């Protein structure tokens, strides 16, 4: 047991899980650097972790080929009443799901160590922070949790005798028989994988997968699915958003929160290098943000995490030079390719492909090979403290006051570069009607990558909202009522619009700062905009485009509303909203009607 643990509820829960999962031994994590090193050494000895000669204190892991991403089809929100989970979640009744999973958990840790990880999401002691305790039989999950959260004794101390914690149970679901040799990446077959949430008990049970959000339970499971329910209960917001601080040449600061679906360049935007002279951007978070109205009446945000779990392929010196520097040392890589000289490589890294490598499945690879060397959802895990653009006050307990909220997605057609909401209520409509083309962070129930398709992804929260999304929309309206004139301004962006030749029309990356500058100027009442059917939009003259290579024709497309395409889009939005039946807020219907009126459809 942890030497310090005074919390009887926690001690009892750990004993109960030990009795159920029957591990060989139990180990309470203290969060020390020594613990991290010992676990890494143990995994290197077992052949699971591969030290990288070219990157100091960095390691490569390869997952089982069937265990490579979040599995939305095996993710459940289990409430007594199905309606509370809503049409946006898979649902099984708590009794049935607990029965099925208890049978799976019975003896599932045989031959393994059961790790108890006390962790804090958010600065310990912050009014915005929450404590979790993850039990897992995966040492890989432990080292990743060390980077992604605040782990260890100081959490146990803060918990005290009767502090509340969120129990998060995880097992890879691969018990070992006496004398049986372990595989490199133990996991259960697809039909036994479950990522389950019981919001009425603030409880998480995950079984069968060792990858990413399925195994690092502080992230999507706690900080989004469970936290979103708690946030509604307690009157705050738990969001799938990056956090960024911008400073103008005059020294004025703006704090931006941005919601984008997986792999829409959220990490790149969080680490943006502005191309406009004098502008500075600092990183606070790249994935999750918790926002609360503090006594000054403003919406304050923290990043509850402590590290980045980013998608490697596509990260390059041109798309994200900051991340490339950050990954030079003390990084865990998963499912990247391994080069002969002991480095990692991935597609679109901006470096020539090695003549020979070992691919993510551990096979010999050459540029002639048919398959990609790195899995498209290959990842890096790295502490935020290594980010060269880290904002030094990023973990202030009161967070930062938000000026600007951005929604967005990946749309090759239809969606203009940027538009601004008329007011908060219109902004909620923008968030609720957001959509994107899907990417590699999701696999279907057969373990195949989802083919790219446009899906509605409100607030980029479709896979992460732990309750009925109709009620979530209503919660956003009510937050606006409380914020009144202190509400942040809301914008919608699309960096991915393509021309007829299939090429992107907007240069993106550092030049996205030009769009951010327009937003800042709008906040200060300094930039022009014209009213369109879908919101306030800049004209070319309102954007700072000095030195950008965009043709006037491209700009014309990027800054206009394609009414015919929008009329089609409206049908899809409406059909989506209708799924929420009685939970569909009247105020959203009012927004939809108003948009139809403006588009004359
Ligand atoms: C992520 C995701 O990994 O959104 O952040 O899928
Ligand atoms: Mn994410």
C-alpha cells in the first residue's frame, strides 16, 4: 500500500479490485523519476520498449496491429436511463455491462503487477482540478500517465482521509498462465474490448486495449466523458479544445480556446509560429480544456493535462517546427518506424525516407514497400515542459481568461476560411452544427481505419460527450446566459478548403495567425467584417495578407458563402438535430430557422 494513503474509500476500492483481478502483486505509484526509469528499464529488458540512440531518453513501442486507436464502437456511456446517454453514445444498462465486464475482469491480471496510479487533472489544489486513481496492469500506461498527468504521493497527500476521487479501472485483458511467456503488447481480442463510463458513479472501466485514450484514462475518459457530465452538474465546461495565448506587437494578450476534431491540426495550431512580424504565440494545451466562470465573471480555462499525446505522421519541420524540437529527447514514440541508426521516422516528417527501416509492425521496410512505415495514428507522448513555446504560467491554478472560442473542422468544400458568430447563441449553433472529414484516430469494430467521410461532430465532442448532446447544447446556452456581456467571441474556421484541382486554397500553419489576428482585432473593434447569411466574414482587405501566396481567385472562394452548398448542408444539420428529439433545445431550433431564413431555403 502507499505509505501515505489515509483514504479508506480508496484503500477499500484497491482491495476490491485486487480480489477481482487477482494480480501477482500490487504496486502503488509514487510518481518519481526513479519509478519511471525503473519501469522503462523493465520494459526494455522485456523487449517491449526500444531505446532510441538518436534521441536522449526516448523509447519506441509497437502495439499489437489490432490495437492502434480509440474504438468508438466499443465505447459506452452506461446510465440507468438510456435517454441520458443520448443518441450520441453507445449504451448498455449498468447492470448488464457490469456483469459482462466483471466476468472479464475476473482473474484478468493473473501473472501481472497491478499498478495503482493516483493522479490529478489540473494543478493540485486548483479550484478547477480533479483527482483520479487509475488501476492498470500496463506498465506502458503507467509511464504515459507519468507524462500526461500529475502522478503520485503528492496527489495522495492532497486527497487526505476523505477527499473524492474518480476510480478508473484498466486492464489489457491478457492474464498469464504460470510460466507463460508474455507477448510484447498484450491486449484482448476486439470483441472483448470495452471502454465504459458510468457517469452516475463517476466511474470508468476499460478492458482489453492498451492504446491511447483507451488506456490513459485521465484523458478522454475522465477529462472529457466523465468531466462533461460533472461540468454540467456543477455549472462549468469540459471541452475538447486547445489553449493558446497570443500577444500582439503592442503587447496586448488574448487567450484562445479552439475545438477541432481529431487530427485537424489542433496540436499544430496550439504550437503555431505566427508568420506576422511582432506576433507571439504561446502554448497552454493541445487537446482538453476545462472552463469555469470565476468571480470576475469571465470564463477561465485550464489545461488539465501535463503532456501531449500527439499524432506523429504529418508532424514536420514545416507543419510544426516547435513540436519537432520538442521531440528531440525524453519522448515515448508509439507505432513509428525505426531507422537503422536508432531513430524514429514517419510519413510526411519532412525528412527523406530512410533507405531501410523497421515498420510499425516490426517488419523490414523500404520506400518501395506497399504499406506505410508508421501507422497513421502513430503517437508521441511528451511533457508540456519540453515545448519551446510553452506559456510559463500555463498551470496557474486560476487558468487564463478566454477572449476567443474557435470551432472548426476539415472540409474540402463549402465551409469558408472563417466566419464569426453574431452573438453567443449563434455561436452555440456554430458549435452544434460543426462537421469534419474523419481521420486515422478512429477504427471501426473490425479494427479497420474508418474511411474518410464527413460526419457531424458538434463542438468536436461527438465521441467525448458523456451525456445526451441535446442537453449539452442547452448547457452551452445557459453558460452564455451567465456570462452575458463577458462571454468570449465565437468564430468558425476551416483551413482545409480545396480548389477544383484538389489542392488546398489556404497555405495554413503559421499563416493561420492572420486569421487569428483578424479575430483579435474583432474583439477590440478594430477589424472590418461584412454580414453574410452564416455570420460576420472578413473581406480580403480586412485580413493582413502581406507576403502570403494566395491568389485573388482563391481568396474569393475562401471568403464567400456558397449558398447552394449551404442549402444542402442545412438538410444534414437538421436531420442530425432531429435525432435529439425532446432534448433538442428550442433555442437551437430558433437559430436553425433564422439561418434558413437568411439563406432563403
Ligand atoms: C486525440 C483524439 O487523440 O481526439 O486527441 O482522438
Ligand atoms: Mn483529441
